[in-house]
C-alpha cells in the first residue's frame, strides 16, 4: 500500500536532482565557453563585452543572448572568428554561432535602452563659466531614431573608462548638447560617477588661456584631469587653435592612461576635424563613434507639445503643422512653437492654420527644399561678382580661388555630397583639395580674414552671411 507513494516520492527526488544537474551543467558549459573565449581574446575583453551575455550550447549551436542589437552586431564583427572556433570546440565542426536579443535584466531596465515610446528626460545643461556652473532645466526627448547611440551609451556606462572616448557627431539642431547633458545625468545616477566636468570647446579654450595668463595651469589641469568623466561639446571650435589643441591632446592622453571616461561631441566625424593632428583624431576615433540623427516625427511632436505646454498649449492641428513642416533642426521646432504662441497673445486667440503658415512664412522658406551644389555655386558667384567659368577655372588667381574654396566649405556644410563629388563639381578637383579648402576657410574664420568680393573687401564672416542669405532666398 505504501509502495506507490514512496516510489512517486523517489521519482520526484530523481527528477529534482536531474533538473539541478542540468542547471549546473549549463552553468559549467557557459563558464567553460567563457574561459575558452578568454584564451583567444583576453579576459578583459570577455568581461567588457560578454558580462551581460547569456551563453549556452543548444542543438549544435553556440547561442549568445545579449541586451540589444547593437551589441550583437559589434560582437559578430569583432569576434567572429574566435566565436566560431569556440563553437566548433563545444558544438562540433558543424556548429553555428547564433545571437539572440533578449533585452536588459530588470535591474538595469531604467537605462536609455527603451527608446519607444518617446519620453522626456530633465537634465542639467553644459553651461560652465570661470565662476562655476549655472544650472537650468533642459529637456532631451529620447526617440526611436536614437536607438543606436543610446545602445552605445548603455555599453559605455556599464563599464566607464573601458570604451573611451564615446564620440557623437551630427548636424546643428540634432540635440548634441542636450544628449551630453543626458549622459551626465545617467553617469551620476546609474553609473555612480561623482567627479564629472562638462564644458564646451569654447569654455575649455577660455579657461586654458586664462590659466596661461594667470599662471594657473596646475589648477586648470587638476580640474580637467582629476575626473571620472569629461564631456566636451562643439569640438570643431578647436580648429586653428594650436596651443589649445596640444593641451587637449595631453588632457585626453592623461585620462586614457588613467582609465577615465571621455564623451565628445562635434558637428562632423573625427577624420573631418580640420587642423587636428592625425594622432589626436586617431585617439578620438579609437573608442566608439556614433552619428546623432535629426529628431524623427514623434520626437519632434513631443518637443513641440512640451514647449507649447509650458505656455498654455497649442491644438493638435497646429502641432501637426509644425511637425510636418520642420523635419530637421529641433531648434526650428521650438522657434515655430514660440512664434505661434506669441501670435496667439497678439490675436487674443489661437491662430488658424492659414494665419500660422503666414506667421511662419520665413521659416517655411528655409525648409522648402534642400540646398544643392548648383545653389551654392550661384550664390557665391552673385556675392563675389564672378562668372561660373571662373569658379571652375584651373588658375590660382585669388579672385576665383578664394570664392571656390568658400563654395567647397559651404558644400560641406549644407549638402550631403561627398568630397569626391564636391571636387568634381567645382572644376574636377581631388577630394584632398576639398579638405584643404575646408581647412583654409576655417582658418579665415578663426583669424577674421577679409575676402575681395564684388569690388570691395569684406570680412569673411560677412561674405558667408551674404552667401547664406542668397541661399535662403534661392
């Protein structure tokens, strides 16, 4: 009578032991796989890139579960051969490496890896002066289009100082400054970093020059090198400032040696920073380089609603007009909202769609179509009083070569054309000629040079302003 229940109890114990054995075996296999991988790529790389990975051997496959697609793609590219070797060792010669995107563990799910739907992060801005930091509220709207850069940030903040610098670049108005402020908040909250300094390139330069004049270099270097995280915005501002660039490289080298984290932002990739030495741009590109895109429709919608909401709000109809019209620079979205709100105060009511379009007419004109190489050519010829054939000529006469260099610089600024395409358009010149022209114009801007235009000398900034005015009315 008692044999049946006792037998069932014994079977239950056997099943329980079997489950424990299987679990233990899975852990042992995963540990053995990590050790085999460490033999090939180093224990530091395994700790850095596979610490969040779930590893198992299943059905003749080496399956690796990682938090996000960015990490999977990186591991495929960087460790493809080593992973295949380990897979064959444990799963046989026909084994395959398979990646699964499994998401973040619950304890870390509050990080920046859930970009949809859009949400707003209140952050501290990067506004530092010689007398301290002025605190304001800045909003960074986390949208789907930022998935790649946010995944990169997640990896960086999981191991501060291991992948450094994190270098983000993008056009004016894509949110670089707000993103750096967002990084600062997450670094304090999630990564627990305390010694953080955030500055623009202009502020770094100003403080460096003041330190030179006042013999305050030790304090300056202590401020920027005795940190856990250094964020610098607008790196392109350093172009042409040789002394400051030397100090910047020494600062970066010091932080890299100490294993500290750098986050840098510019309007172009490292290799396109003119006047930077090859060794400096190599350091900037050695960590992780990400492009920050313009905000997408839902992100622009959230920016418009948040901006309008602080001052009474706007109807969905007007919000959609703004979102549909201003499809790039986030600052233009904010400017459009503010202009319509100001019009509402004047009218004593919300404007109609037609009235709103009229109020935004000049901003709308700037958005009507992208600038092309032919537009730049026409505008430069008009301002400088030269013919198109002169702009394309082989000679080095300054009356044509200087406008041509300015045209190439504007082409880099306003179009997506590549170096080769720009060089070919402006007289079949090489891509290195385009880069040289870009560096020359930036030197002119930094030094306040003048250019000869239509029978008179103009400061280069004024010449640029006149050409850009022509582009807006084209």
